[in-house]
C-alpha cells in the first residue's frame, strides 16, 4: 500500500562499505578524566550486537507500517548504517523523509524501556511517572524556528510506540524554568543550536552531563558548513568525540554541490557513508511575465507593476508563500497585497527574522493548519519547517542562486510524490533572462558548492575561554583536540601559542588590562577562568552571529507595557524624528520616542512612510546561475530564443545587438562611450556584484599606474562601469596585462581602502574574540559604541602589535568574503581565455543603462533620479525606434532608494545651522 506522504523511490547506488569511523583509541579516552555515567544508563543488552536484528523487528519498519507508509531505500540504508555504528551524511531532496531516516535509526539502536529490553513490540502509552532515558541524542538545528517543528516530528514515534524518551528544546528562546530543569537532568533527545551547545559545554559538569550521549544529528548541515557557526560546531564535535570516541554523527542536507567536502568537514578526521536519497519528485520552475518590457531597464524598475498578476496567482491556490530577498521588500509587498485585497485581512501574513517570536509562531501555526491564504516571507522560511498545505511558491526578484531557488521551491509540495512548484516574478527586464537561465540550471542540478572557513582565530579564542569554563583544559590535550576539527587541521604551534597568550593576558599590547586576562593555569597546569565577572560576560557573548545593534519596537503604553512587534536596526531609527512614519510588521507606524534601546510607536495613517533597511540585503549572483545566464545570451546572439522568457526579452536584446553585441561563453564584451560626463568603460564579466567591485577597483588602479587618473565606479551582478572625467584611450588600454593574476593580492589591497575595510570587518572579529562586550540585557551598547571600541583595538594593534593574528584575519576575511578574491582570481583566469570584444558605442546600451543608474543613486535623490531616468529612457527609446514599452501617462518611476524623511542637521549652540559635510563619491 502506498503511503499518503511517500512516493515511489529510486535508491542511489550502494555506497562502498567503509571502515568504522575512528574517533581515537580507548587508551586515549582512558587517559582523560573518567566519565561517570548516569545511574539509569543502559548499554546494549549483553550478547546483542548491532546489525544482527531481523528487519521485521526494526522500529522504523514497525512505525511506518502502523501509518501505512512504505520506507524508501535510502531510509533503510540509514537505519542499517546506524545499527552498524556508522556515521555519515544523508543528502536528499526537501520533504523526502530525512528526519525519520536518522531519528528512527537512533531509536532502533538506542531506545529501551523497562529493564533494558528493546522496544520492538507495541508498548503501553508512557505514563507521566515513567522516568525517561538519559540524554542519548543531540539534534543540532541552525535556526530556532526549526526547533519547535522538529520537536513535534521527533515526538510522534515516541508517543505511538510507547518509548520512554523525552524530547526537549534548548535555544535562545528557552525559558528560565525549562533551563533549570535541564540543568538537573537533560532530556533523552535535546534539540539545540550550535550556540546553545557551546553554552552547555561551558558547564563545569559538562563531561558528566554528556556522558550518556550516543548520537549527534546536524540538521540542514549545508546552512552551517560555510560559516563560522559551522566552525563553532566543528569544535564542539571535536570535544564530544574526545569524550565519547564511539559517538555516531549524521548530517542531513539538501541542495549541496560538493557533498564529499561536506562529509569530510563533518566527520574529520574519520570517514563515513554518503547516502543519496534519490526519489521521484517533480520540481517545476516557471515565470510570471508582464505583457511587455522596457528595453532600457534598471534595478527594480518593474516595481509593483506585477502586483495584479501576483494577486491572481495567490487567488488560484489554497496557500502560497511569497518569497522576497530582503525584509524591506517583504514589508512593501505585504502592504501592497493587502491594499489590493483588503478582504484578505487576517488571511495573509508577514514573516521575517526581525518580527517578534510570538508573531512568527502564529504565522507558522497558521500555515500548518491551512488557515492562511498567503505569507510574504524572507529566508526565515527557507529551511525545513514542514508546511504541507502550501501549494504555490512565488519568488519576487532573482533568487541569485540555484540552491536557494530549489530550497524555496521545496516549501511547496513538501512531501514525497507531490510536485514542488516555484514561480519567478522578475523585478526588471534582465531578471527575465535569469528566469530562463534558472530553469535550465535547476533541471541540470547545477547546485552551488559551499566551503568551510580556514582557521578563524576569533572563533578559536572564544572556544578556549569556553573550554576553560567547562572544567578547564590542558593546552597540549586541547591542541590535539582542536586539530581534529577540519577547519583547524593545519593549525600550527605558533598560532596555538599566540591564541593561548591572547586569552591569558591579551597578547603583547593588552597585558596591563585585567579584563583581558581571562584564562589562567592553576597549580596543576589546568587552565581555568578565575573571574566570575569574566565568566558571566563570556557566557552572554557566546556565538558567532554578529549583526548591527537592534532596537525593540513596541506600541506606546504607560509603563512600557505595550505589545512588542519585533526589532529594527539602530542605524535606521537614528535617521527618524518623533512624529515620522515608517512601515514595519505590516503596519504604518508613527515614532513616539526612543528610550533604553526600545522604539515606542503608535499606529499611523495616510502619510508617506520610510521602510526599514537591514544590512546584508544584497546577495551576489552565484557563478552557476551567472554561467547559465551567459549561455542564454550566447544562444540569443546566435539567433536562438527558445523559451517564452527569451522571446519576451528579444526586443531588448535586439537593440543591444544593433548598437553593440551580446556577451557569450567565448567572448568578453566591453563597451567604450564618450559622453558629457567623461570617458566610460562598460565591461560584462557576469561574475556577481562582489567580484565586480574588486575587479573594477583592480582595473582602475592598474590603469592609474600608467597615467594619473581618477575613476568613478559602478557595479551590478552583470558588469561594471569605470568613468573618468579626463580622456582615457580605452581601445589601447584594454590589454591582457589588465587581467593578469600575477601580484593579484597586492594589487587588490592597493586598489582599495583596505585598511578601512579591515577596520569595519574587525568589529565582528573583536566581538567574537571577546574584546568587545555588547552589554548586559536592557543596557546594550549602541552600534556606534561597539564600532568605536573595536576601532580603538584595531588602531592599538596596528601601532603596538602589528603581528597580531586577528589583524591578519580581518584582511583575509575582507578578501575572501567582501571581495571574494578567490572567485575574482578564477574570473580573471576565465577572462584571459575569452576573446575581448570591444565596441565603441554612440549611446548607452540596454546592458549599460542599469550600471549608469547604479552610479546615479549615489548622488541623486529619489525624485531627481526618477526624473533623470524618465528623460534618458525617452531619449534612448526614440533612438532605438518603435517596439518599446509604452508606460501609462504620468506613471511613477520605481527606484530602489529609501523614501523616508531625512534627518535634519542639529543646530549649533548659538542656534545657527551646522554646515553639511559633503559625501565623498565612489572614486
């Protein structure tokens, strides 16, 4: 009988049988402190070896049969692997049953009731008086939003099979009463985050508390792999493996392009199984297209013109998710949909990470129950929360990556056998080409790779203090342990000694300050934290997530008892005055006052409002999606317009070919233009915004070495613009030497204000390393205070401790993360292999126009920018001839700029106005 939530399965090829995963010898484990297990801990029954039980006795088979489900082959593979004591990585599509593959495997191996008898037969319901099993499974989730959903999923088999296990949550949202209960006894299965796991490891009795642990599961491993949170988890895993050499570790993942690397990082230095959960699951990607398009586009020019079609699509489905790439965009689209359909009030909702937890919980519950017609959301609903009623997913704007698009598509049809469908809604003409490219990339599964960071020393410094709190450490033992984490496998003795000196006395430049003498060895050589104050501050600061200071938004009421709506970043509120309006949580609000890191508001109506902006909103185009876009353009250059998307954008591309040319897989298009502003170079590498910023700066600097020149820069995901007010002979200047990879690191650093970039980056590093304390609850420091404090440390280190490795790390992170220098080098190598196709154009082409608009944004107000765009588009459309988009008379021009009121300058003490400081241009 086919299950209602399962479909036909096609198993992957069996993996080669690996050798058992080595976690260190028993003699090494015995050398450490003896572990006292809980009194009620039961090992496997005497004489019972794992892997020899009959399949019919398998708990997974039993529970699936009760529900009328048929297990997939990959689920049986995982159950058997866990029975054999193997670790591994399960990679399967969203909604295919990964959770029950590992959870039922864990129950089958470790769950016992009564006097150590396996729970293979139906049991009576567990009585409240039954004492649950001790901690056996740790379930790591990257997001607190997933924790409640995971709890419900894990609890279902326990209830049905009568297994005396408890499931608990430990996240930043866990209440003090529950934390107190867990301090006395941890649940049988604990769902937690990397930060909360590290916090648990700071307990003095951590080794005893985790003594009964047998298995650890990392959910959504692909979300942790490429960042410092994943590194923090690697270090925690290294500690648990030293304590429990036989610990079984499994990662769950979807949409990963480099699965073998993900497996290596998770299980280093051991080996394990990579199990592919291949199932027949349809994934449909289509587009919502306007009847016609502008031939001269700019970012966001479609604005809300697609709103009627989006509303129509929402109407046609029972429940839809409308994804946006930024929280600001989600606020705008939610309000626009509600204005278009006021009868949907109460049936549509808003969900993003800055809303209050109660609001997010209400929205998630409404989705599960099918009570909501639509939810406008961001990446806060990307990951594995199970919303079965969702039928449609709409993506506003470019998804920027193949993996992200597939992840979001999987929110619909979130069960085996059901079709997942995502509809792309372009926000400008060139995104129509991206939509066509995305369909090809998804069909061919060109999924982006993710790589783990290398030796982040700020995370290591934080870990040293955490381990000193968790019972103390001996340097030689901890050094060997830390090197078991993949990211620190090449950590050398000099770096280790520097880290020890840094936590002991702050390095060479901070020895005189007691606050930075955080860890000291005792008489036996055990390194501990002697100060209770330092211990408290460290526990409050554990984690690697660093964001701008945020303020809580509350309705105004006497005594500050108004309802909380969420949080906004301090930098946005600093621009507003009492009485100004802004849009937040789907409401038009009026600012009343700001006090003690709280923004008090009242409801407002009618007037123009600002929209909060959060940092991190602009994501670069991935290499995989960019390559697919270039392939579509290359096909168009050869006269092929195979999809409806490409046929729609054909008038734009035809103008581009008439005035210049199209990029292709074998050519690098360059356009040279002389205008009233100066001498322009437009270049189209299609390598993403971050790479183009570094490339534009590099080319400008190298050109400046030949003759004294000053350039203005503009970049987007498709290309870059260099503009010089003095004459530049671009036809002669575009030589292969400009794209040489030799001395790349030196030239990139010389071409940018690298010191200022590193200073800004150092704020995050200083916070993670414990140099800067963000404040106690209710008395948090402002972003300006934190930046000033970290900047002071940066200057002190540069002057008095230039060999400080945190300075080196700041420069490396600027190059790797902000400028993506590795991808820049790969781009330069590819460009050298392409034929340079230079065109001297008479006017701005369709590909160049959005770059010019990007540059105008830096110096023009929204109103002036809109006027400039309207005038330029009219001139260019006239030159291009008939066939362009004809907007309605007096139609508004959509520009992506903040529209809130500008903060008035403070007067001098004598009442005269202060002079405005001129904003520096991008030069």
